[in-house]
């Protein structure tokens, strides 16, 4: 980082507002049209506030107000804030899955920053895919930027008990199907499980990715853990606005921050949090945007040395609100300092080591000490074998330990609809030892690689008390889910990966300690099946879906578009 500060005429926006030509007249007269006199913005850094607020995104309901607080900070620091709404990716509502649109928001972010007179950006996201999308786009645009995390919502409440997003939905849904709770109970849970603005408050994808952004150096220190309704969240928004103005003058850009050290720090943080498996796909995509090689093997290598310290659901007991009160991410990172590269730079101009040094932990049961870790290591594991030649992932911390080494006969579903139609059929030939296989749920297959990976346990087995089984798919799984679910099988079945060749009754062997996933069918028979295999029809022939299918990469490659991966930022536009 250079200590030289830019001059106003070196600002990118100067080419729009500062020169004396016909075009600049147009830009200034149109700014005047919006009520701004020239002295209010001339020579000031233009800060784009990329806001994913929408009335269809419950996790971002406070973003209108937060954008005002960001603007306050920007004005106070001598900048000119310009709010730019961007596509929201609302996890509960967007179908078939927000993952289909992550790259669209990334493209939109990149192009918003490139095509308008932005000198810097505040990226407002939090609901699952919004975080990686905004950061991927900002890395490609490479203008000074800070990520402003939405913050987790407050704990859910049900008859004096806490409820966790997702985790308790799955848990009580299973109890309802098993006949252990009533429709009335279920309705009460519905009204109390999400009771404030903010993203899911378990260690789902949202909390995992906002924490990863902080560990990567892209948020102000401590930002990711603050609950959305807390007044300290509003204060953080204002400080974020203030700081990004200085980043513009310092010319501190995302690619100065996100290097191999930052990526390893983010992966280590995700592992110590017991974070969502979705982070694997997102961090690979994001690292590639920054030109940092990251593959599944690196996750497994870092997992083997990283303890899970966050006692947060679904792996643990507490929720993000408790995690914040216990010291938050900074407290957790301070306990991991020997596993992090403290020299990595962050958006406040200081190193990660400086930002977390001495950060206290107030409750050792929520953020565990190293000698009392929730899981000693390997909270995530990467599997390979003839069923997943390019890899698959599993979360050993969130499954029944007895299933870690398991061989059983496959029960195969060709699609989600096939599974939905037959899984609860009393005549289905399935036992607790069976291995449930879902095909057609990957990036091309579903399409969009939805979070179907926590395949349901058949009702008749639930009623027998079975709560976990080995389940395998090329889907992702919600970070709030749990179970012996093998995910992200690559290559996916829809493009002819070996998962497509599995038939009912085939023996499948899972060995998590050995990191193996094998289909116990001889090679000649598999070759016969491969020769007979026919590709299923393509899902889209027009629109964004067609672009997606033409360019999306497989899960082990991050599911980015091939033409958006590494490379210098595209040149700035000519201003005519
Ligand atoms: Fe938005 Fe879970 S629904 S983070």
C-alpha cells in the first residue's frame, strides 16, 4: 500500500464531472437536476452504495435505513454518496435457487462500478449469495470497496426456547411428520422463528460468508457479528461510509487485500466457525476472481489443522446473537492467531493481526478455547473416489458419528420430483442402512445447484426413530442443515459424472476418515452403463438461463462463469 494520497483530479469520477467539455456539462447539469450544487460534490470521491435492499428480501429490511447511515458517514468524510440498487438474491423466495443468479449479481456489481463514475463502493449484502456475488463483482472491478454485512437477526422464540433459522425448521418439520407436534405448534413456530431484520442467525451460509468477508479483510473489524437491529450495527454502517472515502484517497483496492494470505485466513475462519459447505463453492469462485488459486484439497488440508471453536448451530448449541455477546468473530480469530496469517492487510489499513490482537472472549462455552474445541479438527472433509473423481464434500461435525464409515445399498432418485413422489411411499424398499442418492441436482442438472442436499429421511424410517442416513447428491445443502450428506459431487450427474451411473442396489462405500467415496461396481459394468447413458435435455435455450448453462463451471471450480474468472479488470469505458 502506498502512503501517497490521490489528488482530486486523479479521481476516476473527475473524467465525468471535472473536465471542461460538453459531456461534463451534461453530467453536472444532470446532477444539478437532482438538487446538488457543484460545490457539494466537486472534487469529492463518488462512493457507490450498492444496495441489495428489496421488499422481497426479509434479511435486508433494514438496508434502506442503513444506506442513510452509510451516506452520513460518506458526507462527513468528504465524499459524495450515490446509492445504486442492485439485484437482490432473496434466499427464501427466489426460484429455482438464488445460486442460479449469484453470477448475475456479480456481473451487475462489476458493471455498475465500471460504467458509472464510482471512485469507491460500499457493498450492502448478507443474505446467502449476496455476499459472494458482491465481492466477486468488486474484485473484478477492483475499485476501493468495503463490504457492509447485514448482520444476523435476533434469536427465534418459541415458548421460552430459542429457535434457530433453518436448523429448527428441519428439526420441527421432521417432528411434525413423525406426529410428535401438532399443526398448532407448527404455526406458533412459524410466527416466532424469524422476528427481526437480519440474515439467518445460525451458522448458515449468510453468517459463514459475512464472517469470511471479515476474515478476508473486506469489512471493518467486528462488523460481521453485530446483530442487524443492534444500534452498533447502525454505527458500523456510518463508520464504513467514512472509511471508504479514505480508501479512495489511499487507493486501497480489493485486490491489494484479497491475496493468498487473506483467502487462507477466510477458509480457516470458516472452518473454525463450523461454517456452511456452501462457502467452499463461493470462496473458490471468489479466490479465482482475485487471481488466487484455491482448490478443494486446500480446504481439506486446512481443515485437518483447524479446530471448530464456535459452538453455534447447526454444529453446536448457540446462535449468532450469543456469538456476538461472547466476543464475536474477533474473539474467535484471536484464539486462532497461530493458524492465521496476521500480516494480511484489511480495509481499515491495518493488518488482520493488529485488528484482532487481544480481542476478548466473554463466554468460553460459546467460543471455545483451543483445548476444549467443539471438534478437534476436520469440521469439513473433501472426499474423492470413483463416484466423485473431482471431489465431493461432507461436514463430519454435523452427522451421526456411526455413519462416518458406512457401506450400504443405493436407493436412487433420478430427480427432485422423483424423490418427492416416492420417498414417503410405504412400499419403498429402503432401510436405515440404505444410501439415498439424488441425481440431477447440480449446476446444470437442477439447474442452479439448489440446496436439496439434505435429502429427506423416509417417513416410515422417521417413525422408527431414524434421524440420520448417508445421503449423496450433486446438490448443495443449506448451511443450517445437518446430517450425513455428501454434497457437491463433481462432475455432476447431468453432464455424465459417475453419479449418473448409480442404480438401485449398487453398494456405495463412504469412509470419511480415509476421505473416500466409492461405488462398488466393477469397472466393466460401469463402462457398459456409461456407453448407454444419454444426456438429459438442456433446461434453458434462451435468456440468462442459456448464458448460465453455456458458461457455468462445476462445483469444484466454484460455479463461476468461465469468462469471468481470473484476469485484470476490464478497461474503463471511454467517455464520449
Ligand atoms: Fe436470508 Fe437465510 S434467508 S440468510
